[in-house]
């Protein structure tokens, strides 16, 4: 019990606690993917690079169904979303014509993801992905998990952890390719504890696949409102929004953005409130 309380205290009150860690194996893997040794060494030699052992446990213990999505349907939130719709009417109208995704749906997702850009995350995305990519060893994260796990639960978490480590490695590759291509400092980008970043909270692979340079400056910038909303619209359009005529189909499209059903239901409820408000 004491160890659990200590671990809980560390995760909650010291979210940036880091350990000394040798990223040598990870660096060699990245070089084998085609990155130049000098670029990889330059990035990993930065003092900002940290191994965060609590990142993987946060993902392992995350329960989407415990999140309070009802907060986004409160009058104050709806009013701010409505104001955003009015202030960005021209842009949203253009996006709706180009991608066929209702402006209310875009704004609803924007509100739920980052509170209309107010909160995009405080974790260095590079550190999050690198930490998860190397945290496939059970003993590395065991002290940050609750005591008393059953053998069945431990087996389930181990399998999940290995899958997330493989996922994080692929996302780290995508993230570094994006940063390298646009000459962006990979340590300057901050996002969520799960590796998503920017106004729409895309993971790096989604950025590479669905990111849209709406303002025409030659790069996709998820912290730019125009690019962010266009990328969201492009993502939904490419996942079949144009053929989503009924509620259940629309729900499925939203769940490609976030697999949580409560998330998707909240987005559609909020979009409906905004639609009636604009009508």
C-alpha cells in the first residue's frame, strides 16, 4: 500500500520526473530507419531530452469512460463555441465548402480536444514518444503501477504496453521526419501525455497523412488555426464523412478521430446544439 501511495504521489504531483536513461538502442534503430547519425545524435544530446518512466503507466491506467465529457455541453462552453463560430465564419464556411464537413462538427471537436486552443498540452512530444518507445520492459514501469495486480491483469497490461511501445516508435519516426523536413526543433513542440499535439491534437502519423497547408505557406502547422481546422476537416472527409448520412455512421467517423464512444457522442451533441444556436 505504501509503495502504491508513493507511486501515485509521484505521478500526480511530479508529472515531469525523469530518470537517467541510455537511449543508445533507440538511436541505432532510428538511424537504421534512414535518419542521419549526426541528426539523431544532435537531437538526443540535447539537455532537454528526458526519459519519463511514468508516461507508459499513465497510458496503461487511462480510462476514457471516466472522463467528464459533460463539461463540454455546459452553457458557458457552448456560448464560447458559438462565439468562435461567428468570429471565424468566413474560414469555416470555406472549409465546409472544400471538405463537406459541417462547421459545427469542426468546432465541436476543437472545443473537446483543446478547449478552442486554450490547452494544447505541456509535455514535450519528443520525450513522450521516445519514453513510450523504450518502455516495453515491465520492470521499467512496474513501480509506477498499483500493487496487487492479478496475473491476468498483469499479462493484459504487459501485452498492451508492448503494443504501445511499437506504436510510439512508429510515431516517433513520423514526428522526427516532420521536424526534419520543415527544420523544426523537435524539442520545442509540446502536446498531451499521449503524444498528440497542436490545436487539433493529431498524432504525428495523422499529421503526415492528413495535415493540410490551408494558408499556403509551404508547411503544415498544427498550431496555426487555418491549418489546424483544415487538417481536421481533411481527416474527417478522408474517413468518410461525406457518406455519413445517419447518426450511427457519423458516430463511427468521429470515432476514427478518437476511439471513445462518449467522446464521439459528446461531439455530435455539441454540434447539434451549435447548429440550433446558429439557426
